[in-house]
C-alpha cells in the first residue's frame, strides 16, 4: 500500500507547475502541519466533498468531488488507507465503526466546533428532519458527537443527553445513544456499554481443521479511536518523504492531491457507516488454515457477533481489481443484525461444538485476545528453524490495561519437554534483544520502544506440570507511545 503513495507522488510531481520547494513542504508536514488546508462541504446525498484541483492542475478548473467515491470505495480503501486506516474499519475496541472516525477532521471539515463546549452546543441546536441520505449523515454527526462527549467524560453534557433521551421527535437511535451516554456519566465508572453478545458454540461455522484460531473480546480491547487520526498522519509523513526524495518544487494542486489522499483515512469510517451501515463487534473467532497453494497460501474464516445494520451491507461488493480480485474471488460473507460469517475461500464451515469444547475456544478467562495453536497445526513445522521442543499445543493470551500482560503457553509432552521450552524461551529473549538493538535511531529513541524492550527483557518463565509459561508485562504503554513509534517508523521509511 505504501507503494501506491510513492507512485502517485512521483507521477504528480513531474506533471504539475510547482510553486513551493519539496523540502519546505516535507518540513511543514514533519513539524505537524499538512500539505494544505482543504475546503470541504456536505453534498445533498450526505457525502463529504472536497475542493479538488489535483486532477486538472489548475485552481480555476477545480471542483468539489467526493472524498470517497461511491463507486470505488473498497478500491480507495485498499490503495489509500494504509494499514492503520484499514484496521480502523474492523478493529473498534469498545466502540463501533462510526466512533472510529477521526472526529477532529470530520467536525472541522463541516465547520463544527469539535471542542467539548462546541459539541454540546451542536447537540443543542434545532434538529434537522433526518430524512433521506443527507438526514442520515446528520444523524451520524450527532451520534459521533455523543460518542466523543461520553468518551471524554464531559460531565456537563448530562444536560444535552437528558434532553435528547426524552425527545419523541428524533430517531430512536439518537434517543437510545443519548440514554446510554447519560448512564455512563451518571455512573462515573467504566463504560456503560450496551449488552455485549457472545458467540454460540452451537452456531459457530468452523472448518474441520485449522492451524490457528484467534478469539477476540472486542470490549476488552483498548481504546482504538486513535487509529484513523494516526493513519492520516502516517500517510502524510510517508508522502512527505516521497516528495522530499523527488526534490524540486511542488505545486498547490499537487499538495491538494496529497492532502486528499491523507484525509481518506480520517473520513473512511464515517463514509462506510453512512453508505452501508454501522457495525459493532462484540466477540470474534478467526481461524487460519495453511493450504498447499502457492497463490493462496492460507484460508481464513471469521465468525462474529454484535450489532450490525445489516440491510445496507447486502449490496456491498469488492471492486474488480485484477489479480487481487482473482485471489478473493471465491470469498463469501453472510451478515445478519447480530452475526457475521466470512471466509476467504468460499467455505461455509459447520457447527462443531465438540471441537469448541475440546479446545475451550469460548472459555471466558477475562482475556481480550486468545490465540490457540492446536497440536496438529502446520505452524509448528514453521518453527522448526528455532529447534523448538515437541509440543501438544500452545496459546497466546493477552490482557490489555496498565499493565498489559502477554502470556505464552506451551503444552509439552512431559516435564522434561516443558523445561526445554523454558530454556528455549530464555534463549529467544536474548536473540530478540539483538533484533531490538538493530532498530533505526528514530525508532529506538522513542519511549514506547524502550518500554517494549524492557518488557521483553523482563519476561518471566515458569513450569507447571507439563505446561511451560512465558509472561511479558508491559507497563506504562499508552496510545501516545504507539503514535510516536508509528510516526518514527514512517520517517525512516518502514
């Protein structure tokens, strides 16, 4: 995906009249600025449009165009969002798809004050009709504003939430969301989330065998609302590096095009929630199966439950993108208001409650993430190069918070093999420190990198009967540390 940014940057720089040095543009972005302050407006269909000159190379020939075109949304996502932007579409933590929108960008583009006071005043304004596609966008604006005020624990917003929750002339979704936020602020502790769904072992569609299984309890993931803003910033840094490497000068239309590409990551969650429907994932189970197919080496299935506005997603389809589309041409998906099933190879699976029970896949241990690798998994053969001892299966268990705790479990065939796993683990810790030592200076200088290295070197090992444990405890690691790490990686070209 990074390559698409580079190709675009080099092509557009060579074709447009330049007015600003590439070095100055890159420096402005690295210092926290942007390529330009774009002009936005909301169209009659509710979509966000941006004043665009990059396609003509002339301000006089510019026009308002959709930030994301209705016809090629997924192509735009795959090519322009970058990894973080794509993650924002499916990794929502304790929130939902809509809440993953870069609220600062979104409200700023609409001319709405995104501060606590500004959002309270916005919610207090007379309501629009909420009719049609534009009305739905205006409803989502208010739901996003409620999410941010609730998330920031703005106590004064109780007044606005109380009024909205009691109004009979607004959509039920707005009343219910305001009531939920009101409960959160009144309780004062935790997030007063709606009742979370749990996967049903009797209904899970699973393949007969798989090489790994990942169970995700989304409400126990950390807050991930920073993904889209960070995706926007990372895209800008990568493009700025490309511009600087090309040298010369950069025209205003070139800056316009670069900024539009960055802003796609910021607005994509709102666009998808508006175009297709909002999604809230509660629990997911993903299986991965290695295949003897060099072209498609793995197959994956995804079972999920939650709350989904399923009707709008029925006409969602991947665009025709040549080779990529051929690889995903057999993918299938089924979505209801409470369940999702998808597979990359067209397989449908079937309920296998005995397998779920045998591997305890739905056991509730308070974990956010649990990865299970069965004893017969082909992944064990892939670890042959580290000369790992024989195993009867393994797991990775993750609990987020401060501290975050990562536990690696190896089920050995006997006590001697368990002790060998501990010895191998200590050896891998030493080897891993060598990898840390090879990091580029901008990355190694970040506090987040140092915290991760300290946690890795402090890994604790133990054995209980025939089970070996390795525990890594990460203390003080915050979203700010993630941002610093990712931005440093973008600066060095990762």
